[in-house]
C-alpha cells in the first residue's frame, strides 16, 4: 500500500546531504577568505598578496625600481604581480573546492556553480 514511500527516504537523505554540502561550502568560503597567496613580477621586485578568493590585500615594491624613466615598466610589473596573485588565488580556490567535492562522486574537473 505504501510502496512509493521508499523514495521519500531517499529524498530525505539527498536533502540532508545537500544541507551538509551547503554548510561545508560556507565553511570553505570563510577558509578561502583567510588563505593568502603571493604573486610576483620582475624576479620578485614587485609582490602582490591576495586572499584565495582573489581580494588584493597587500603590495610590496622593491625601492630599487623607482626611477622616473621606468614609470611604465613599474606599472607593468605591478599589474603583472596582481594578475599572478589573482591566478594563484583561483588555483588555490579550485584546489580547496576539489578537496571538498572529492567525495561526491562528481567527474574530475567538474565546476560547481558557485
């Protein structure tokens, strides 16, 4: 008489897993905000620090590059360091998210919609 209710138990289990995943995702987002990466340009003359979420938090410029004639070069190095930090932040974020989704049975490399 209640044969169809077996599916409700499965649905409840799926909902529970979804809630756990949502909780883990929130924890991961907080963790990513506290992880930092450093991008470099000009053999370390310019360093940009960012969170694993990609928020720029610091910039370190070696004073030896401050020369009025090299203004364009300095600007390019700063941009390159920031882009390097952002790329490393993206890699770190994907690495950490991969750890989280490892047990879900998703195909390798599948991107979550977050």
